[in-house]
C-alpha cells in the first residue's frame, strides 16, 4: 500500500496526507508507530498516524448533548460494528455522566447495548473549555452526592454497615447492602464487625457438612448385579480451605447452605449430566451442616450406617491419603531423577555438566561432594577396565598382518 492510498487509513491520516504530510514529515502532536518490521511506515496496525497522548488528553471534546470534556476522560481503544472508536477517527467514547441508558442523541450502534448502554461518542471541538457544566464538573458533583447518600445510608442503618457488602446501584441511584457471610470467611475477617455489632470470636473453626451420594454401579453391567445402586456418605467436608472466626462459621452454617449445594453441584457436574441425559443415576444430598472448631466423629452413627449398607468415608482421611500419595509420587520422581543424574555422571563425568545448567545444580544439591567423588571414581574405573579389555582379532586381521 502506498502512502497516497487512503484505504484503511484512519481519519487523521487521511486528513494529514491530503494536507501534504508524510510519514517522515508531520506535526509534532502526532507520531508514526513502528511496524512489526521496525520500519517507519503508515501501513501499520493503527491505520497510520496516531495522536501523542500528552496532546490529545488536553484537547476539548463535546458529547452529542453538548457537554464538554477533556480527552483524558475519553476511551479510545474499541472496535465495534466495523467502526474504530478512536481519537484518530474522531469517534472516541465517554461514559455518560448522567448514567442514561436510553438517549436518542448518541450513535445508533451504542443504543440499547448491554455493555455500552452508558457510553456515547465524543468529537473534538475548537470551543474554549469551560469547567462549569463540563463532564468533569458533573462527575465531581455526582461523586459528592454519592458520598452524601452513603453517609445517609449508614445513618439509616445505625452504623451497621460494612463497606465490603455495600455498593452503589447505578440503575436505581441508591446505596444497597447485601450481607453475605461467606465472603467474610474468604477474607478471614477479624476484629470488630459493624454488621454484627461486636468483636468477632477469636476462636477459629470451619463449616463442616456431610454429602450423601447415591449412584448406579455402571461397572457391574453385564453381570448378575447389573443395576445395583450404592450409597456413600462423605463426612466432614469443609466449606472453607482455612479456619475462620467461629462467629462467621455459625452464620455461614445457617445462611450459606445454598452455596454448599451449588459447590457440590459444580463438583459433581459430570455425574449429574450423565444422570440426566444418559440414565446413569446419580444424586446427592447435603446433611448435617454444622460449625465446629474441629471435625467431630460419631463412631456409633458410622457403625449404624455401615450396618445399613452405606459406605462411610471421612474427608479428612481422604485428604491425608491424597497427601501421602502425593509425597510418594514426589519421592519416586526424585529417585528416578537421581538415578538418571548418577548414570549421566558415570558415563560423562561431573565436568561435562554446563556450569549453570539444571543438572549441575541438582547434582550439587541432591548428591553432594562425597557422592559426586564416588561416581567419578566409578567412571574412571569403568574407563580403565574398558582400556585394559583385550582386543579380539579376527582371522582377516591376522592374515593382513
């Protein structure tokens, strides 16, 4: 593409080329970004010239309804419906300071769009900027009003408001609080809780629950036991991965049972899918949700469940077994890596390892000087035996000599 061809150039580039500017000669407030091949050309990703940000941010723009704003308030990095909404195309956008979702003045492509419903386009203007009545001024007044409403909201709630659970609803233009103790547990809240109105209990615990699952034994298909249904109860599962205040645990045990069901529904997503669409019956039930400092076990109840044909598994035992399995796998992998490294040292020697290589670091860390010296002796002995090994001459070699 030649510089005098306007195809796919942005509006700024088309205007400057028409005025006689080139990639090497242009105004100071624009630049030419280097292309992939580090060649200064207008055939680049940005469509030619781009504004210097220090310059464009200080320019005055105007919304379709007549509000002024500085370029710093605008967005210039969107491609939508075949339009590049950028400064260079004089199609930058701004978030409506009035929070209007419906406005007939803005571009038709920005009408009734979920993500862009509060956005409208702005255009550069030669008018002198006036702060009074500008977007910046409206935003400042709007922010002050939000702060006043926040204070009023806290007074209405008599101070029983936590900032982590409150938000300003931009649709209703009101403050609202949705208290969810689960997030308090995730954030490990401690100290004074403004919602509860007292210091949180320093004793730590968790929310424990049991999961009863009933499933079809598909592995018995084709046998006399085809169609057998088994029941298993996994006891002592935890809602949180870490201890939380017992106050939070008690509230979560009472209010967050739907969240526990959602968590299990996601965990057993595959089994539930095959149960619904492929006839592989699977169901689960949440039982015995409680807040405790540590897991408690009811041995008599476990024995009763086992007598009723229910398989009992404790989550803590499963976690311990998984940890042991992981440690065993790591140990086996470590042994394999050490054997491979020792074999390499016997065949090629320690000095063959590059100075900063992973093998040399591992040799120093895993083997130590004494073991490396032993392997070096083994290598030298092996080489000596190989040299001293008698050479068997063939009949052809004897005749040739």
